[in-house]
């Protein structure tokens, strides 16, 4: 229920602020404490009611209307509280609430400010009273109670009765799973095996499970199929299964009197001597599976269970035995199969589609994103419309608004809404926020979680920081298949995410309905049907006419402004009108220089500011007075220097500068005052003052440092490297987790030999330079128990180096660059690198020191991604061109760079054939790309597996 989630997005933070106010000295003023306590008590009561209504699947329109009133009241209350705090402080920015109120409480008594505060609180109290009375007059609790009894047709039913001839793109997955289901690796054991099919709602999990079941049902004594609701009733599930399994009539006597325990026991008894095939469809929780699985005995008769779910954690809980069970991740239909299904449903054949409709069809299919349910729903809608281009274009444009209005799309809306409705309110809020970004956007994870925090959606939980809680929310939404991860790294973390176009349409619809986000330039009548003030604004396009519409709106309550367009940005209203902004994002807006930034210093609530990927050359002067700012993102801009006063922003946590043409931005003097800094990137150490470099060592909260070494003479560099080393050593006892150093070609990094002590929390060290350490630094050792990522350059790799690196059990990603190896051999031996997932080996001076590379059995047992050179001229002398990728059991992808210099054509072909033989024999079927370097020095893709 979207209104609940959006209300949660403001009620939670507001209650936290009111609690803080009660603890501060301002609340000791006559009457103020009583008023705040009264207001907080009423809002707590309303929050409880909102959470109660969150459990409704189909809330009454009056319930929705009342929650909307609560939401707007909460927004306005928070705005009043924020202004109150700001005006009392008169821009004071040193210290928190308690420090601030100590300084201003005395002034309150003499300036008569209490009268204005009291008036505003009185207005809010009157609104609270009105909203409270409306709840009683609407008799909402009675309505809510009756809503629980509402039942609708299960939207999943249609998947159970699809005719085989109507299915498209299912043959390959079905045959793969059928073969796995019926095979027995060991004829002496006949284990119960579980297949878990996991994926986004509407991908066809139920259809695939039904088809696999249909193909293999003849191998079993009995079969049963049951769908699980989001709030499963164990008795009903067990009863349904028992009625599908053949048994004597007396077995079911008094069945209606059985409790959960007896149902499970009786079903186990019924299945004990049977080879059974059971499909458990759409499981929503680990706990539900934990109960249901108790009914299925391990009877050594090769029984099978198929479970479908949208939630990755549930799929894993169904398949705990990796060597026996199997998780199958559903994929979207290919473009070819999508077209085949789409045109078959409308015209009976792809060949019958008129040429004039093919372009708009491609646009519609692109929005469907290979989702069978979306393709079937929209094709069913179009099948009843005139075969006219304008009509099809109209359908394409209105897919979002039609989701909950058109009966042809009702089933798809219900399926997608099932996943959405299963989310707790805090996750719904975070998901709705993604509707800000246009379709196909890769939304950067770190940017997104910082924006969630700035918006106030995230609170600290059970000893976890806001950052950690926000990260957990991000991955839980992936776990629930609400959006897809993009670029998953060695540590399992995603660089970003993408929202499926159909899910995006759903959350846009819900965001607009609930006045969570307003759009400009997104579609027709963007602001026309909105209820309430604009709280968040996403500008996809703006011209003079749209700007005049926006100029008539009250923008003083807008909390976030995201400008995605570069077109006519100068028409945007003045920043001074957006006085409540927490988030201001111009990322990718190339002509941001045309916009008047006067008034930016008035945004006293601003916590997140981004000019990333813009042509910004100089920061607006008012930025140095944004005392609440926590994130300043200047990556990929033309800014080469920060104003000296930037160090006044003592709440800043993320300062992300641009490398630019100058090789980085100067570190501001007195940066040591910015004690809350956690992430710094893009700063050039050599171009900065020695004092600024020294003060880096005072940033004890720092956990990520990305610096550049470029410019200056040799003596100047010497002084700076000594100071940088001193600062790094100071950080040895702090929280630093990641250090990345990019250096110009002429700059050595020998000073790093003396780095000590190292931070015990160090997880990543990366060097981006053509400098090579003459020998391995002593601090790279197994005692670095947390180091997971290492990029290092060595003049020569020795056996001892490989031994040391191979014993680092936390190491997950290793990039090793060298000019050659001791004895021209690099052999990775058994038991080395036990946890490594990614390995990149680069040998520079390519071809001048040919080196034999070999993986022995037992080395790198968890390696998934490999980039390695292969010198044909030396490999031919060892074991017939053996590389040993067949000894890497978890390998998924390998790039092999074939050096053909000093090798004949037949030798090169033999090397390719040998590597391909190893790849083809690999049980994991890795994707192996072989690139060749010939005498002319060009690379070509030799073959792809």
C-alpha cells in the first residue's frame, strides 16, 4: 500500500526529531516541552494506525484519503520543526542540537520568539485534532476490519492453464531442468532433490515449473501442486496436498479437526512409501518453507520437489545442499522470442505484422523487457484495438497509467503488486524513490544510498550505521527481485541497479498517486492531477511553457530536486524558492553553467549536492555556507580548485573531486577540521600544500582515500611523499579500509615500503601507475587478515611472492602486473589462494620475457574470473600447451591473451586447440575468450566458447 510507505518516509524521521527536541534544552522553555510532547504523542498514535493499515491488501478509499492527510501533516510538521531550529540558530553550524540550544535558550526568553513558535504549533495542533476527528467520523477501524475479508481472484491461476502451443522460449530451460530432475549421479543413492526456480514476478516461473512437471510426471507414483499465499495457512496447504495424493477414504477421516502438527505427520505418512513429485509455487518467506518442508520425507525413492519464489534467500533455503539441489535463475525472453510471442498473440504470426507497426512494436517490446506476462498482457490489449500506428503509439505512451485502469493489464498489475505489497514500509519508501530516474538508467549504488540517507529514510538500527542500514535495504530489494543488480564485483557488491521498465511504470504510478514524487517533462499533464504540495521534483525536460507552470507552484516544500535534462535548464525557478531541499542533483546536466545558482546558500537543509558529469568549472560561492552538507560530488567536472572556506563544512562525509586535466584538485588547507570525512577522492597530493597533506592524517573517520600524484619537481615530490607517508602512518590506527593511488609515469612509490603501521581494517590497496616495486613490500603479508582486493606492480614475481600472496586467506581479487618472473615460470600450486574469485595477470614488455603460466590442481579453488597471458613459444615445451584452466572448478569467464611472437602458425593453432579442449572439458562450462597477438602486434578474438 503505497500511501503507507510514503507516510513512513516522513513519519519515522519526524518522530525521531521530536524525540531529540524533547531531550534538548529548548524543551525546558515554558510551555514548549508540553506542546512538543503533545504533538509527538498524537503523531505516534497516527503512526501506529498507519502501520496497522499497511497490512491491508486493498484499502478503502477513505483509508487512503486519511493516510494522505496524515502524510501531508507530517511533512508540514517537519518543515516547521526544521525552520524553527534554523531560525533560532541564525545559521549557527558548530555543534549539534544540544550545543545549539544551550546558546539560544536565553535569547528565546528575551526576543519574544516563543510567540511565533507557539502560533505555528497551535496551527499544527488544530490540524492534528481535525485529522484525528476525521478518523473517528469515517469509522476507519470498522472499514479496515472488513477489508481483511476481501478476496480477489488469484492472478497466478492463469499460469497453470496455458496451452503448450502458446508457450515461447521455454524449450531450452525446460529440457535442461527435465534432464537434471530425472538423472541419478549415483545409482546406489536415490536422494530427494529440490529444484528452486527464482526470479522477478511475471517471468514465467510457475509456467516453467508446470511444464517440467508435465514432462516427468510419468516417473512418479503421485504428484501435487500448491500455491502459497503471502500469509500461508499451513492447514490449508497440507489439506490441499493430501487431497491430490491417492489414499484410502478412511485416511482422511476427521481431517477438519487436525492441527498443524497432525497435518504434517499425516502427509509424511502418506508420502513415506511413494516416489513423489511436489510443486510448491510462490514461496514468500524462509520460515514458510521451513514449516512446509517438514511434510516431505527423505525416503530414498528419488522423489522431487520444485519450489518457485521471487526471493533469492528463499531459493537458497530450499536448496541448502549444493551438490544435490539446484537453484535455477529465470531469465527474460530474448528479443527473438519476445517478438515471436508478441506477434503470435496479436496476428497469429510475426510475418503478418504490417511494416508501419514494426517500429512502435519494437518500442513496446523494449518496455516489456522480455517479461512474458507483460508481453501477453499488452498484446492482449492491442489485439482488441484498431491496427493503426497512432493507436499503438497511444497505448505505448499510456502503459503506466493503464496498469491499474485497463482490464487487459489488470493481471500484470496484480502480479507486480504482489511483490510490492510484500515489502515492509521502509523498503517500499526506498523503492518508490527509484521512480525519480528515467528508464534504462543504471542507478549507482553509493549515490542511491547517500540520497536515501539525505532524504531521512534511513535510521540507525541495532548498532548499525545509517550507511550500513541503507546498504542492507539496497541488497534486500535485490534479494526480493524488485530491481536487478549491475556489475557485481569480487566482493558480491553491485556497482548499481536497474529497474525493469514494467516495475518502473508501477512505482511511478504509485508515486504519483501518493504525491511522493512529481515529474516535469516526463509525460502529459505532469503536475495536473497532483494532490497536495510538491515534495520531490524530477525534471526530465523543461521549456519556457513548463517553467511558467512550475512558477505558479509553491516550491518551498520540495525536499529533493533532480535535474536530468540539459535542455533549457535556465528556465528552472530560482534555487531560493526551494528552501526545504535536502537533495539537489544535477548529475549529467551538461549546461548547468547556464543556471543561476544565486540563493544556493539559503538551502539550510541541503545534505546531498551533485554536479557530477557536468561542465561545471567553478563552484558557486554560496556552497561554503551549506553547513549541513554531507555529500559533495564533483566527479567528472572541470573544477580544478575548491574555495578555501570549504573546510567550514564540518558535517561533510563524502568529498568526491574530479581528476580533470590538472591531474586532480588541490587538497584544501585546514582539511583536518573536516573530521567527519569518510570518503575522499580526486585530490592531487603534489599540487597541494605540505600543510594540507599533513592534515590528511587528522581525518580519523576516513575509510576510503583515492589520491593522485602528479606534477612538481623531484625535490618538491620528495617533501610531499614524506608528508603523505607520515599521514598514512597516522591513519594506521584508524578506520581506513581502502587506499587507491594513481601516479604519473615518472613518479616512484618507493616511500610505501615504509608504510607502518597499516590500518587493521584495510580491505583494499590499488595502485594505478607504470611504477613497479623492485620487491614485494614487507607489509603485504598473511597478517593482513582483511585485505580482499590487491592491485600491485612488481619488477619480477618470485616463488616467495606467490607463496605470500597465496596464503592471504581474505584475498578475493588480485591484479598482478610484472615485467617477468623468476626462472620465467609462474606456477600456481595446490592449496594457494583458497578464496580468490578474480585474478588478472599482466606481463609488460610483452614478448621480451616470455613466461610460462600454469594452474596446478587445487590452486584457486573458488576462482570465477581470469585474465592471463599465454606465451606459445615457451608453453610448447611444457605439457603440450597446458594452461590448467580445467583445474579451476568454479571458473565462469576467462580471457586468455595468446602471444604468438616467436611461434609458428601451427604452434599457435595447437595452443588454441589445447586451451579450447581444457575449456570444453570443464564441468562448469566457462566462457573462454582467446585473443591473439601476432608479429604485427594486433589483437584479434580467436574463438569464443
